[in-house]
C-alpha cells in the first residue's frame, strides 16, 4: 500500500471521501494526555517541592518535551480542577493576566442606555487567568503560564510582587461606589464578591511556568521559583512515549525504532526538533498510510523538518 491520497490535485470531485481518524492528541474537544506522561527523574521531587513551599515551578526544555502536560497530571492526581492557562506573547502584560476591564464597552452601554441607569460595573470586568488563580479558595488552583520566555523583558520582574504576596488590587473597584462587586472568573461564568477591589489568595495556586530556554531571567525572579530542566530525550524514553500514545504492531516496531534513532541522531547533532513531530510521523507510518521506503522518506522529510528553518 502506498501513500493514501485524500487530495490528488486533479480538480475531480470526490465528495464523501472518508478521512482517517486523527491521532489521539488531535481529537476535539482536546483530551488531557496526563495518563501517557512518564515523569523523568527528579521531576516528581521538583513538583512536590513547589507544592510544599508554595512557589511556582519553572520548567525549561525543548518544545514537545511534555512541560505543559506536567500540570495536567498533577491536577488530575490532586483534584485541583480545570487548569487555568495563560499563553504568553510579546504583548502579554501582568494587568491583563489579573483582570480585564472593558471601559469602552461600559461607556458605550451608558450612551445607549443599556444598563438601566444603574452604572453597574460588574458586566464589564472579568478576572484574567492569574487573577482567577489568586481568588480566596480553600484549595489551590492550577495555573499554566506557557512560554514565559516569549514575554516582554519586564514581565518576569512585574510578576515578583504578586508571586511574593499572593494579592493584588483592582483600582476601578477600589474607588467604585459599591462596597462589593461580583466579578466573573476566567474561562467560566462563576462570580465572586470582591470587596473594595482587594483580592487575596488563601491557598497559593500551583503555578507551572514553561520556558524553551531561549532567554535568561533575572535572579530575583529565579529565586522565587523551583526550577527543573527537562532532560534530553533518549531512544528508550522516546520509544516509551510513542508506545504510550500509539498502538504499535510487532511488524511496525522496526520502522518505529529506525524513526526514533534518526530523531535522536538529529537532535544530538544540534538540530531543533520537537517530540510531537516524532509522534506525528510515527502516527502516519503506523496507520497504513505509508509503507514503502520511498513513502517513509517522504513522511520523515515532511514532518521532521528542523524548527529553526523556514
């Protein structure tokens, strides 16, 4: 069997063509892969240390090394609820992560008379992911701050006071006429009464910050974190990862072994590759889409392109 062409590029209609099932990590709604994750040596101790001293866990490692999956596994084991997610870009700010205030929306509603003359601020303010994590709960919430090394240079320093004190103020509510205002959480429609704009956590959240190692962080920020670097993958660890995600038949194992070895050789040579690229290639090669040597070379060339290239 050769590569199965869903699309052939000849302009002929093939309506109703059945496309094969996606790999487990590309099904929607997205499912947590925490049951397939195997913590490398030292990670369990780092997680427990962060939980014991109420400090963020800073995970550094290559893309696709499982950094983001760590918090899903911890949350599932400890019952910390849904993971709050703050994906960092160069435009991310601390203020947006704490709360969002739609001042223009409020002004527009006042002009249209949509708020019945009550001037209620509640519909126009909402906690961000970090602000939600710091709400006064009896159990800690779980917050993923993903790719913090992509942030503006000042963001790690801006986080210091919040991470140290576990509190923040919403100025718009501190000077608002009402003593208490109900504010919605991030990502779900649950409200919390906030008195005079002050938010103070009871249980410090379990925070995992991920970094691809693309920049250095200031010492005051680092000393407030428990740090762990994901180890480089080995043939044994990657084979275990592939088998955890995919059902590999005995007849296909040789092909997967060669794929894993090629991946490790390229990483050891300094090429930038992610583990999820390996999983994508392994999925294609084990679902009867490609079987010949020529097909295998096409798949590995297409899906295992170095990340540092165009």
